[in-house]
């Protein structure tokens, strides 16, 4: 699927408040919001921007794409994404197609507010699974999880994921554990390489950033 032009969904905050009646009437329903029925293709934004997106779910996977395979060359700007678990600017959770891992490439969150009222929030993708890759992505938006796992790029990365050449300058907040500028937490055998963070990290929990033994860090 290709995006042929910039798109404005029309949602705007009133002061700092996004949760208005006007925005509820413009609410975006995430593509592939059900984990049992994910988006199985590649969404290519072709360098275009989606702005004014408003997602407010009393359920999981609040993002432009709730559950999906791959996204590239897409910017989400001046938007709002809220869910119970797995909230993000671009994708709630990656889902491989067969044995082929998902790829998130050259995607950008610009000034988008992301909130998980329980766990796992991130500027780009909240949760990645085994073998998936995220690369060349940037985040300037804010990300907050009331529970664990809040990251500028990824909230929670599972085993064997690759997180490379990304940058975060957004404010990342977590009220529990695992809060970081790039990945809130990454599991064993993951590669975190050539990433940069200049954003403010705020954690009320026991530690900032969570990665067990076996995660590989390089040039970060």
C-alpha cells in the first residue's frame, strides 16, 4: 500500500487537551487493531506525512497501524495516540508474515503524544517480536507508560531484534520500570547499534532502561 500525498485527519488539541468532543468525532481506527487480524503487507508512506491523527482506545494497540508487518518512509506529525497497552505513533506491535520478520524503516514521529495507560509506549513502535528490525527512524514526540516499558523508538523489543541508526529527542516518561530514549527494554541476542538520544528521560520506577544479559550494544 502506498500513500500518494500528505494527509490531514483534522484533529487538534485545545490547549494541551486532545481529548475533546471534536476529536472524538474524528477518531482514527488503527489498521489491523486486532492482533488476530494484523495488516500483512508493507505500508510505504513514500516520504509523506500524516497529521492530526487522533487515537483513543479503551483497548490495546493504539497507533496508525495497530498490528502489522512492515512500514517505511512515513511521518506522523502533531497527533495523539492513546491505548491501554501498546501505544505508539506508527505501529502498536509488529507481526511477522510466516517466517519473514517485520521491518520498520525511515519512519518519524514529529511532536506526537503517545500514552499507554498501562504498559508499553513508544514514539515509533511499542512492541517488536523475534528477528524484527527497526532502522533509520526518529522521534521528537513524547511517550508515557503508566506501567513498564516506555521508549523513544521502541517500548519492548523481544529476542533477536535489531535496533539500528535511530534517534530520539522526545521526552520519555514511565511511572514504573524500563524507560529509555531508544528502547525501554530489549531481550537477549538483540542488537542495539548506532542510535542516539538527546531527549529527557523521567522514571518513577527502579531503573531507566532495561536489558538483560546477551543484548549487544555498539556505537550508541
